[in-house]
C-alpha cells in the first residue's frame, strides 16, 4: 500500500485559495463566480487593510478591470488574476525594502 503523504505548503496554499473563493461565491446564486457584492464582501473582509483607505469607487474599478469576459462576475481564473497581482506587488515591495535596507 502506498503511503499517503501530507500536502505540501504549496498544495495547502492552493487549497486555501479555493476555499476562500468558495466561501464568498454563490451567496448571490452562482457558486462558480463572485458577484459584485460578493467581491466587495471578499475585499472588505479578507483584504480589509487594503480597502479601508481607498475611495469608494476603487472596488468597482478593480472589478471591472478583473472581469475579463465582461459578464459582471469574477470566475476563479479572474479571481486568481487579482491574487497573483497582489502577490507580485507584495513581492516587489519586499524586494524594494530589502534593497533600501542594504543602502543604509
């Protein structure tokens, strides 16, 4: 019998992203997409530090930009575009901070 190994850190991260998406999707009907309200709930809950100092229209603009197929919903791929973009921005910020601390 093959030994079942525990999930890797990367596998756990993927599982977490799927679970978070599913937590917010479907409240307005379609459990495969985030509606505008579900997207707002996700952003205001999961990324509250980002949204708290933004002007009210920023989430609408983000939703419109992320909604590649213009159906008024974010599917999982469109959601991952948001997560990927945020991860890249955070990584860049860490690199800049590390670079700045080396100059001191």
